[in-house]
C-alpha cells in the first residue's frame, strides 16, 4: 500500500471517529484539571485506549504513555498532547463549559488531547500496515505544560523518548482558520523564564526619604532599567523581551516600605543566549540598585527553551497536511513559551499551529476565558498527526552527518 493510500485510509478512519472525538473534547473541556492534577483526564484517555487494545503505561502522578505499531520498529514516531487546564474562569457560554469554577481549557489542550487520541485510534486500526513498514507509534499524554518546570521534563526522565526517532505536536491557533495549519522551520516559539527581583532596605516616612533606602524608587529603576540594560548587552537578533507583570511595594502613600518585589517574564528566540543570560541579569541588577543602598535578591527560574522545528520534520508535516486535505501556511514566530521544546532538544521533530477559527468568525486569544474553538479542528488535528507518522522519515543529526560525508 502506498503512502497516499494509507493517508486516505487513515483520514477515513478519523472521519468515522469524529463523533467520539468531539464527545471526548467536550468532556475534557467540561471537567478541566490543573497541572499535575489531571487525574480524571488521564483515566478517561487510558480507558479509551485500553478498550481499543492499545498498551498503556501510567506515569507516577498523572499522564500516560501508550505504544502501538511495530514492537521493534525501524522508525518510531511520538505524538504529544498536553492535559492541563489554566486557572482562568470560563465565560464562553457553550453547553459544555467548564464545571469547575475558576478553571478552564483556555489554551486548547482539550483539542490537543482529542487530536492525539484520534490519531492513535486510527493508527491502531491500521496497525498491520505500520508493522509491515517497521513503524512504531508512541502517544505521550503529558501533564503540566502550563507550569515551570513543565511535565515534558518528567516524561523525558521517565524514558518516554527512549527509542523515539521523531516527535510531533499541534498547538491551537485561534488566529488561523480551521482547515489550515501553520508551519515554520527553526524557532517558532521563544524561551520563557520567570524573573523576580526582591528588594529590602530601611523604610521610613516619605517626608524624610534621605533617611531611608528608598525602596520604591529603586524598584521603579529596576522596572525601567533592567530591560534597557539588556537591550544594550544582548545581540538584538536574540529578539528578547523582559516584561513585568507584578509589582508589590507598600500599603500607604506616606510610608516608604522596607520590602517589595517586581516579577515578570524574560523571553527570547535565541537558544544560545538563553543559556548564558543569567549572569548578565545578576550583573545588571547589582549596578542598577547600587546607588540606593538597598539589598537585592534575584530569582531567575529558567522555564523552557525555544521550540526549534526541524526542517525535515516540517516537510513531513507539509506532506501530511496536503495528503489529509489540510492547507499548510507560513506562520510567524511567537514569544510565547511551550515545554514541547524540551523534547526537541533530545530528538528531531516539529510543532504545528492548528487553525481553530471558524472562517469569518471571531478571532479569539489564548489564555482568555472567552476562547471558543471551531470543533472541526479536532478532526483536522488528528488527521495531521496521524499523517505525520507515515508521510516520511525524519533523519537524526547523526544520520545527516554521515549522509553529508
């Protein structure tokens, strides 16, 4: 059977599964769970896979790994879905809205779960052809994408990438029409770190600032000067952004406080600069606060590196999209963070942006409680991921080196 025939058969299988996949997506959406608390979601996925005869391995806390296809494959492909929701209240008004106050799937992970499961079930139906081709498939249902450190680190430690040759994932994109998929070689998302600066010093009355260590003034300098210093010390091609989201100091207008903090995120597209920026942050902070005699403590938590898509993997996704009736389009880089990046530091692969906007409909934003996805994106996501398994082989860097000699 040719690749095109198998792609057609997989697409037909996924179309037949569509009602069940939409029901699963609605169920997961209605019962969202926060990071590392995805107990019900994990059990639901495991139940469906077990009923289909797919071997599963539950992870220590939440999440699971499933294998199908060739038992000793020449080529094993992993497909990843993230399970967790966000601490955001839903305000969509859809019939399957979140039943848990203050928590919802505002990032589309419910779509990711249903798409990977749909791809896995369709591939299970054609397991004989996979075995004939020497292809193995590993499904990763990962907890805790939305926190630092993310669940990708946990899965790698559990051996989820052992024997894996390539990995693929999708991420909902409400700026793209359903039926299209955004593809990009190289960095598609940014590194994302948490940066917190704690200041302490002698407070006092605002009428006598010269007798204090004016912590509020020093905090204001940190807020404005830290990004300015980085802009002159980092190569502009790193495309960095240090943006503050929290600022806490004092409780009265006429009191200079003795402690305060500012917290934000540092994002950049350059993976090399990301690994070396820590000492620069500490040096900049020391010089900024020195004139004010306050004590400064820097908390720099590396979150995730950039998602760097492998060119060969992108080409596989392009072929899969075209073979599955999905329109591949170019997509810009984003300064958003995504812990799928950790997998790509171990094996080649790619993340695609899955269109979820109803054509002519509203353009929503991720991480907002009003996010509504076009439900047919679930089927498109499943088609793309199933297609990626059979649309081509992604060589490892070692194989490419040998081939280039």
